[in-house]
């Protein structure tokens, strides 16, 4: 997680390696709440940046844990080195370094700075170097913790780089996801660095008393809430559903109700769902608190067609399609479902539907006269469809299908701060805290 709100966060000054920024009272309280939300998790080790805003956050979190591990401090968890800007207000940076600031905002991999060393002045690329630093942390640390859970407390920039290097995003993708103060992210590594990684969740903030991350200033585009339907009996049985129209079970309806209460006070301006029973009922439950919003249906948001696999358990599929099932788990982009779809087809239709929904938002994307919030659109669909949409937003194809987790009743938040035509930001991924299971996603790990 990222450190709590600091004095320089409040003043909107650049922090970087600068170590004069300390936690505010609000930041300390957020760190305490974060520690409470993590109580009960079996941490084998805890690592933190040595910069005091992260150090203090880690110490406060650790004090709330049942069996806190010894805190270890690593320079490879320090924030990005912004030596030319550190201590300056962002407005002053924008005015005095216009070209560098443009790179920072639009092409972060090209941001270049000069640092004075005993050997003289040296030019470096802060974002590129940060990703090398993140990779080094993973290479040094993961081999020590096979099969264990570890806690990391660091900063916004290095956290983005840690997540990015784990899943294959590079310096050009620096702004593709956000990290709120004391936001929690969960990564599941199959093995060491370079092995497959699942993003179970990104930037959870519900433990801080707010359901969703704040909309950042100067936001010009829409906010989309991407929701997966609640649980079905076939999810629970791990039976492949696909386009067989299975309704929600009792637990799925409870999940839909909990999602509804979670989003009760979030303004929603438009809602679109797959027409299948399970997402449609989930959407209807959410919209009970938004009675003026009409529910639209789009066939392109239907679940993947599993063809002859539909209605079958994995063991039954294994008997006839062993090779295809094995490939589905490792190289899903290579699998053509017998009498069904392949992932390329799902990608094409799901992303086309998503892009049309985003483009439909008003050009200024403001829904109230004060301009205090963006147009907010609810989209309710399925596991494979949601994964296709999220992967597409990252510029990925079906080969990255298994990166994103989508739990039953989970909420994901995507913002378009530069307008509908600009690159989106993944604000939060796979929020399931409203379902009462704590930080970790404990929804049914059933078939699609």
C-alpha cells in the first residue's frame, strides 16, 4: 500500500526522495485504519521505504497487526527520484518546466532530469529508472518468500512500477493505474519474478470510510463502474456457464444487494448490462437506489460462448478435451471453444461495446451544473467480458486473460480524466470489501 496523506500531499508539492514531508493527523488515522483492515492476515515479512512518510505509515500499520513481522527498510522501495522538482508546488513545476511537465503527463518514459554527483552532472530518466528499481526489488525479495504473504508499504510512483513490472506494464504505462493514500493492492505470484501474476485487487479504499477513490481535479471525462454479476449455483459448483442463462442464486442476490448499498450514494447517470439473467438481475438490484436510471442491454456484453463445454464440470471436460482444457489454463488465446467462441471474438465485441459506451458520455462529461463530478456509467457483465475490457484498456490481447481477477459482485472503477478519447486510468480493481470478506476476494472461484 501507499503511505498515508502527508504534509506535502496536502500542500500539493513534489515529494520524490525529499524527506521533509511527514504524515498528517489524517494520514496517521488512515494508516491505523489500514492496519485494522489487515489484522488476521499471516504476514511472513514486512518491507517499507525508509522515507519517513512511508516508515511511519508502516510502523502504525504494524502496531495494529496480531503478529507483526519485523519491519525491514529497503531503498528499492523509495519513491521516484524527482531531484529537479522536489519541494516545489506542482503549479510552479508546470509553469517553470513546461516541456518536462508535458512529458511527465503524456510521455512519462521520456521525462529526463539532471542530477549532480561527485563525478559531475548526470542525466537520467526518472520513470525508466523507477521501473528498473521495482524489478530489482522483486528479484531480490520474491525468492525469499515462496508461498508466503508479505506486506509492502511505499509510495505512489514505486507502487505503480511494482505492479507494472509484475504484470508487464512499462514506463509508458506509468499513469495507467492510480494509488490512493493508504490504498491497498493485492498481487498473487505463481512463482518468482517473471512468472504469471494475478492482480486480485488494486487500490482498495473502502477501509478508509469511502467506497471509491476520489475523482481527481481537472477531470474531463467519464467514470465507469464495471461490475461482475453475483454468484450462481454453477459458479459455486465450478460448472462452465458461458451463454447458458443461469440466474443468480440466493448468495448472488445478497451480493447484488450489498453492491447496491455500496454504490447507493454514488451518482449514476447511465446503466448498461449484458441481457443475460445473472448480470441483468445484479444491475436491477444496484439501480433500486437510482430509480431514474433506465437499464439498457447490449448483446455484445454476453459471456463467452463455451460451446460444448457449457453445463459441464471441469472433470467432465477433462475426459474429452484434455489438451484444450490444459491450454485454456496457460495459453487461453490459443483455444477455440468447440462449437463456441475464441477469446479474440470476445475481445472484439466486448471492447467495441465498451468504446461506444465511453464515447456516449457528454463531451465535458459533467452531469451537474457545478461541474463537481463526472458522468458516471454503470456496466454490468461477466468474468470473461470484464477481463477482456480491462485487458483492452491496458493495450493487451487475450494472452493476458488471467491477469485480472473479477469476483462475483465485484466493482471496478475506470476514469477518463483526459476525456473519452484519452487514455483511461484504472482507479480501483475488483473491490469486494462490501461483501464482508475483508481485504481479500473470497468469492466463488468457479468456472466462467
